[in-house]
C-alpha cells in the first residue's frame, strides 16, 4: 500500500458518504495488515539467520517464545 492510498482511505472518513468511508478504511486496514505481516515474517527470518533466539524474537514481538516458534518456526 502506498502512502497516497492510505491518505485517501483516512481522508474518506471526513467525506460525504460514510458507507464508502467505512469500506475504504476497512480495505486499507486489511491491505496494510497483510503488508505488515509479510514484513514481520521477513524480519523474523532475518533475525533467525543472524542468530537471534526464539526468546529474543518473542520479546521483540511481545508474545511468548512458543507463539513465535509456532507462527514462524516452520521451515
């Protein structure tokens, strides 16, 4: 998602059509969430490749070590 798309979705909240605003914001949230999930997975892989423990990764993500390993430990 580029900055323009995000700004447009946020600006839609002040528009004349509240339904469209809700829809645009919802879709932007989904797209942004997917992008952040992908970025987080890449960061975890890089951290592991650099020797970071699951405990350290879990601490950074504010989740348990078991949750971090379950989510990212496959492969």
